[in-house]
C-alpha cells in the first residue's frame, strides 16, 4: 500500500516479479477492495502464486514514526512484518514510511546480537566495474560513533558475503581526508576502527570518491547517506534525460536518413554504457542487522524499480544474507554487556 | 601557497587571469624563493601587474583550524586577509585549509551585522537553464537553526543580487518533504522561515532536487553541503570521463572514415551540452557574510579551475556583492541584541 503511488505501482511490480520468478510466492498485504480490482485480469499461472492478506489501515508516508508505530496494529506494514515473524513469509518489501518500517522491523524481528540499530544498505556500481556497499541510507538520521562502527562491521561482512571480496576496504564518508576533519562521532569512529584488527579500515573518503572504487564499503550516518544517494540519483537522472533530449532535438531538425540512423545508434550505445547507473536498476535498500529480510524500496519507485526491490528480497533470502551476517558478526563484534 | 598542488597551480592560474583581465592586479602572498622561479619567464605585460608579498609560513591543509589560527601570524593566508583589511587588496583567493580561512577571515574582516557565522556559497547550473544558490558548503560543519535561517537570508539576497531574481524561492535540504522529517535544527529553521514574511520559503527538498531548478536557494549545514557538492562533482566527472572513453574505444576499433568523423562530431556536441556542468567551470565558493570578498577554491583545483576562482573574485568585487548584501541584510534580518 506504500510509496508515492501505492498499489498502482506495487501490484504491477508484483505481477512482473511473479512472471520472472517461477518459484516466487507473494503475499500482498493491504486493503482487499483496492487490491482485488487490480488483479481481476491476471493469468491463473500468476494468480495461483499470489494471495491477498487483508489489512485495515495504512501507515501514512508523512506520519511521525513514533506515533505511527504506536498506532500500527492492523496496518499493512505491521502485518507484513508479522508474517515474517510467524514464519509465513521469508521477506518483506515496502515502499512506505522509512522510519516506521525501521522501528517496526526492529520491534518485531529484533536486531542480530551486537547490533543496536539496523541500517539501510545498498550496493552501488562504481567506475572500476566493481561495487561499493554504502550504509546507512536513512534508517538513523543521527548516529553516534558506536553505531558507525557497527555499520562498518555489517558493511564489511556484506561486502564479503555478497560481493565475494576478502578483506574488503572500509572507509568513513567525511569532508576531508585529514584526521582532524569532520564531526566528533566520525573522528571517534575512525579511532575505534583503526584499533579493530578484523576491519580493513582505510580512512576518510570524500563524496567525490563514492563512485571511484577506492573503497568497498562506505559508512556514514543516515541523514548524510540519504542526501548523498539522492543527490547522486538526481545527477544520474539529469544526465540520462539530457542524453535522451539530445537525440530528441536531433529528430526535430531536418536531417538526412543516415545521420538520423547514426544518431540513434550512438544514443543506444551510450544508454548501454550508462544504463547500469540508472537508479531504477538498483532500487531496494536492505535493512541490515535484523533477524529477517526487510527491503525498503524508494518511495517514488515505478513498477520496474519496485520489481527490482522484490528481486533483491529473493536474492537476499536465497543467499541467506541475514543468517550469514549474524554468524559473522558474533565472531567479529565485541560481546555486548 | 595553498591547495593540493600549491604554487604549481596557483601561479599559472594567476598568469592566466592576468592575461584575460587587463585591469587585474595580483598580489601573490607566499614564499619568494618558491614563487620567484615560477615567474622568471613571464612577459612584462603581465609581470608589471604582479607583485610578490613575502610570507614566512604556510598553514598546512590538514592543520586543526583552531591551532592554525593561533599560530597564523606571518602565514600567507593571514597576510592575504590582512591586505584586504588594510585596503591594499579588494579580495583574497585561497585553495588552502577551509576551516582556517573561515576562522581567520571572520577574525580579521568581521561578519556583516546580523550574521553570526559566514557561509561558503556557490551558484550551480540547473536543468531549467537557470542557477541555484547553494550554501553552506563546508564553512560550518555543525549548524543550529539560527545559522540556517541566516544562511537562507544571505542566499536569498545573493539570488536577488547575483542571479537577478525577484522573490527567490528558498528551500531547506532534507531527507523527505514531509514536515516531520529530518533533524531538529532543520525542523526549527523551517518553522522560523515560514514565519519570516520577507523570505519566500517553499519547504524541504531532497538531494535529487538539487539540479532540477525547483528552488533558487538551497540551504543546508556545511557538512551535508560539502558531501553533497563533492558527490555531485564525482558523478559529473565520471560521466564526462565515460563520454570521453566512449569515443576513445571508437577510435581503437576499425571504422570507416565517416563513422569516425560522425563519432567525433557527436562527442563534441555532447561535450558542449554537458560542459557547463564540469565542476572546473564553477570552482570557487564565496565566503558570504563578511565585510570583504574571500573566495575559497577547491583544494584539488587545476590551474584552469583556480583561474575561474580568481575570476569569481573579480566579479564579486565589481558587482559589490558584500556591500549589497550588507545593505539588504540590515533591512531583512531582525536586529540582534
């Protein structure tokens, strides 16, 4: 029910995901009177792997998380998370209120031992044809140094388990590379990471290093991570739209057929080259550090992008990411009191 | 003497600026034994408008600002600022330690009435062929709501005076557009801006709106502003380098002459289209809110980019930006106690 567009996006995305994953079974949690009409013309090969789980209320996107959580009984978000707790579902995908999702998930699914607060994490493509794990992307708007250190550990484990890297490089996002730069919590986290032998901490990196592949894991607080990721998306979308309008204006001008053809060929080539950077292709941040898989989709996701988030949930479950992270964390993190 | 490359970049940039501005007179503040050899082969038409002002020490880029300021007597940065105070210079351009520059400038040049802390500001091109004033870009890593409100006022005045806009739209950078989102200082600033009738406050905008032209002024704290600007630069540079390497690989393949020619034509066209986004073309952030013109260049600036920062100083002096802002602020800002 969540996100900027609700079921208009999530239901077509669900059908798309079912069509491409023959082993997928989906529970659509929400208002049946809204959902049922959207499913009326669905082929039985898909509808047989689809079930509506009724929910009476919806948590508003602009609700204060604390209030929303108190009044969450019977809401689609809470029921979806309860399905994981009851073992009826293996993962939950939501485009709804990030703060509420984070709070409810923590309440119902409990964090892994050693983790105080789960973090939103995503994997971004970088210039060296590899990928970078980035967290936190908005689950925690304020972070102390302990949280940043825990994010670093979770990010490193994720880089090992998901990207297959050994001894992944971990950096803190900061406004300069010198030790004296930045905020207190970052400097404290840096000192502690330096003293943690199991983490390959490489120091501070600045925003312009996010896509250069200098690090395998980039750690920051949720406010900065969210702004940074969205800024990046904004620039990428602007470039993609400029590329498109470039060829559009070609068409408006009078041109010989071969020039048109070549223009189109070149545009195709460029789109292929930049397509992997399209934010829609990596929609879906994983709420890391929980005993269960929760994927947060961009609120503004279209149905293609939301289908990518569902696919992420499938991958996370199949690769047993939460279990692997829990297992690794117990060996890496200091025991909590 | 400052920046990642020192006089190797700043001296050629100074000569470039002198060549393109026949009315420009430059004082190079620094170590004469380093500077003099770099000027040995300079044409007299330029060297006659160039003077070395000796300075014994240089503030290190990684020095803690508070320490650097205490030990600043005789340093190139301090002497450059003192030249403004003494009326011997009208502006100072530096690629050095941001914190030290900000602290020393405040100490020596004093903020305008009503401004507690100056802010670093720049003007970014946006998708609607206009420009957006963005501040703070790193002068203040932590900001309370009062500072954010003052930045909003300064940004609005700058948009009026520099971009020629009447009643410019002002937004706060946040992680969501709903009122409940974000950090306390941002929410407080929002409430106060809403109550300020002389400011056309339009609400929160997210990182992806930075280049869409939805606002004329975007306000954030210096940490977030710095990370955001650098992230943007990183993405733009990656795109520009991908465009370049795209055409490079064309050349390596065997192609007919007309395909090569057309490829090159299209690349030129794209470069023209994207060139205005090249971070080198808008290097130089103005330290706004002082009784004098101080321009901070990117530490990693090349000589073209540093020349742009010098040009910014020229423009700022010629348009009397500090004076205009001071005049406008007295009418807009509430009187301080």
